[in-house]
């Protein structure tokens, strides 16, 4: 184009990029010819010059989980609007798979990563390597315990207090809690909120009404049986996730049918499914996954554009609301 228009390469380049020092007449000539020639900018060259690939990564356990699907939508919508592409990887709760995905994304030269670690992940050295390479990392849904890091999560501590208070307002005194793995930050926060909710309302915390699971159906059913065989079984159960609550409902209705109607359940996630089935659980704590994804993308782009902010840890907790199904 430069030769055909009898302009320098530099002038043509600046005209295509609307440089203020190039006159409007020249810009119009260049853009008109570019359109006639079906000119397409060399994105690789642009990215090289800007030292960015305009690609973000997101790693999560599974897109089968309604929470993660909505979070990805929020993340991708915001990133796409800002000109970024998103690479999605599922770790399927495997640390080895997660490490492979991190390595793959680093070799793909992503500009930033959003991750919800697998249930096997306790050591995050593979993620620290990304940060050391100048790639910002933000954790969502699950974050490492006792490690100062960037994260955006649901405020499940307050949510647990709300859930316990609601059950107490309905006359329950024997409230059990079936938790996820204790080494997860979300499990720890849910448990502390459950315990504090009881104490704040004048009830004594009973550790025999709490059980930990690995989130499998077998592990959940085992926890239910333990609680139901208690000398003073619970009249209400707070469940770590709605998917767990489905397993709890099945076990109680199958093995303890005579008590099923008297036991009320609250989970986390507010699955749309519960609005369509007969005999749904009492309620669920509704999170904001789409907003979490949006805010995570916004934060990552700020860290990419302003690397000096990486020294200031970005931490956000979004509130949950109680959604009642009965």
C-alpha cells in the first residue's frame, strides 16, 4: 500500500492506527485502499509489539457444575468485549491434570489466569511459577488456605450464618452440617460460619453433628447414615453444595423415609432444577457466579495493563442470598 500511495511505510501504519499526527485526508486514502485490498492487520505482529497475546486462561474442575458454567460466561463476556480470547481447561479434580493445563497455557503465552484449583491441590508451586514469570493469577470459588493471593469468591462465611439463623427461625435446634474436604478454604469458611451462627444465636456447638466428605455420593451417604443414627438425630442439615444436597435427599428418602418430611435441607448454589421438581429442599444459598467471572476478568486486565498493581493483592468476597424453594 505504501508504494501504491507513494507514502512511507511508517505513515501508512500510523494512518491505519488513527495516529493524531496524520491528516484526515491521508487517513481516508489509506483506509480506502486497505478496504479495496481486503487488508487484515497482522495480529501476531501487533501482539509482539505490545508484548501481549490478548489471550486469557481459565482452569476449573468441571463445566458440568452450574456455578462454573455461569462463571465462565461472565469471564468470557467481559474478556471478549475487551478484545481478549479465552482458553478453557477442566482439571477434573486432578492435580496432575491441573499442572498439565498450567504448563500448556504458559507455553501458549497467556496474559493472565483465572483458576479454581482441584480437590487434590494443596501445593500451588506450579501456579507460583506463573506469577514469577509475570503472569497474574486470580483464584475463584476455591483459594489456597492461609496464603496471601489474588482471589474473588463468595462470602460463604456470612452465608452459613444466614442459613443457620433461618433454620433456627423455623424452630430447629439440632442442625447438622455435611462439609467438603477440610483443607479447602471454602470448607473452612462454611464450617466457621455454621459454628458461629449457632453460637451467636445462643446454641452450643456440637461437633458430633458435623461430618466431612470428599463430595462423592458414597462419602455423602456415609455421612448421612452417621447423622441419622445419632442418639439425637438432626432435624435440619446444611449441605456444602447443592449437588451434595441431591445425594443427601436421595439417601434420606430411600433409607429413612419415615423421617424424610421432618428434615429440612439447605445447600449452596441455588440450582434451577429445584424450582422444577416436586418436593424440593427447603432452600439454598444463591451465589453470584456470573458476576464473579466478570469481576475476575476485569481485575486480571487491570493487573496486565498495570503490572505495578501486582504488588497489591486483589481480594473480593461477594455476598450470597437465601433462595427458598418451599
